[in-house]
C-alpha cells in the first residue's frame, strides 16, 4: 500500500464518509485536552486518510483535526494512503478503543449501508447458522430476507469484519455492543413505538446477549441529552464569567477616562487661579479655590463608588467561578450516580415475584422445596452479609478528575 506523509491544509480536510456525528458526537472536552497536550508537548499523533477529488478524507483522528482548528493551525501532517471503503471503516473502528454504544451504532450503521451498496464484503454466515439469526442488508430486522436473499449477515460476521473492540479474541464472536447496536437499529427501522407485549422481560437477541433493545435506545437518548446539558451548562458558565470580566474591563476603562478628564479640568482650574491671582482678583481666586475643593470632594466620592462597583463585580465573578466548579463536580459525579441507580434498581426490582408465586402453588416434592428454600436463604444471607459489608464503612468522598 502506497503511503506518504503530507502537510495538509485544514480547509482541504474532510470527515470520513462513514463518520456520523449525530450518532456519535464530537467530545469537546476531548478536543480541548488534545489541544492542551499538543501545546504542552509539541507532539502530534498520526492521522491516516485518503485523497478524494483534491481533498483528504480522514479515516480517524476527527478530534485531533478539531483540536488543530482550536489551536489556529493552518495545516497538519497526515499519512495519506490508498484506502478502500473497507479500510476506512476498519481503521475508524480499531482506532476507537471504547466500543461504547454510540460508537457501535455509528460504525454498524455505516458498515451495513456500505455492505448493501457493495463497497465492502462480509463473510457469508455458516450454513449451520439458524436462519432466524440472519439479517439481510440494508435491513436490520432478523430473518428479513429480500427477494433473492442478497447481503446476508449476522452479529458475528459483522464483528469479524470490524475486529478490534467489537470481536471476542477467544471464540471470534461479537462483543455485546454489536447485538445491542443491531437491536437499537432494528427498533428504529420498525418504528420505536412497538407494542408493549412484544418487549417483555424475555425479549432477547438470539445470541442471548441483548435484552430489551427499547430500554437501551431510551438509555442512549437519555445519556446523549445529559451530555448536551452538561456541555450547555459549562458553556453558559463560561459565557457568564466572560460577560462579568467584560463589565470589569469596561468599568476600569471608564474610570481611567474619567480620571484623566478630571485631571485635565483640575489643571485648567489651577491655571485660571494663577491667572486670577496675577490680576489680583481675590474674589475670582476664592471662587476657583472653592471649585477646586468641590471637584476634589466629588472625585473622591466617585472614586469610592467606583471601588465599590469593582468589588461587587469581582465578587460576582468569583461567585460564578465557584458555581461553575460546583456544577462541574456534580456533572463529573453523574456516571457514578447512574451506576448506583442501576445497582439499586437491580436490588429493588421484584422480577421473580410472579414466577415464585406460580411455582409455590405446584405440588413440589420435599427435596425440591428444600432446595428452593436453601437458595433463597443463601441469597438473603449474601445480601445481608458480604454485599451489605461493602457499604458499611465510613462514607468517602469520590475522587474527581482535576481539570487543568
């Protein structure tokens, strides 16, 4: 594969055609951290891309490109290669070390579209594969074969094409994020408002790894909304602080201009006093002296008023900074709170209630009744013993990330 490191102007750089920033938005904090790192170390990690119609489409490194724009750079080094659509998709996928659901949704959607268009190739499912597990691009519905059955795939064949964080190295099957993404995309294709009866507790992916796609879709939207709100709050705090600082600067400039004007007026009065004294005009000399005293007192009072205004503005700036810090701490704590909510929901739910009632009415023999009782007693003991002990110590404040 031919390759060449080129300095590429930023206005000649395009996103990968498979990048979907609505599915997987740019993380502005990550962009700022990259910019700070480049400023501090002068180290630029490589970006790969391909040339299309005079522009360079980057396979990965979209956050680094935005960081370069933030730093005001005019051009950046890019490793330009002859990349196919499959190469672009696989490099974008394997550069992403998170494998979270937004990233999985983005790359799964792009890959299936390219597979349907014939620009990438996936392995055919094994003949032994259960037909109800197979999907046919561009559809995400299980066993939704079009006429002729073109472009068949499963979660595992898709994961083997993507590789990286989406493929289990042990048995070459898909990680949980692939069937989860397929479940969300299938719901979108069918229409999100599916009948409630079709999404019961046993609604699972054929692989057994994905349950209740509608709940996952809701969680994705809630997470995206929270991220947007956190970003909006941070931007609002920064805007408020900037506005207060602008008021400070304007007031300081006004004070300086007024002081210069007062100084000039005082000098003019002193000049007139000298002239009056020279003419031995005692009355005019006294009037000018009184005027000088009056203006001096007024200037002193105005200076005190300005001092109070500056102090109030300074206090307002500090208060908004403190509020922004507290809000940032609260936002950084959100992932911990969501995890606590998830565990509490598991501990509080009673999904087995109806099953236990139904089983208790059956003519169980003494051995099975004893086994069930021992299992319940063991779970209760574990919860009240080991599990409860994990949270019985003194409460410690969580360690939050420090921002530079």
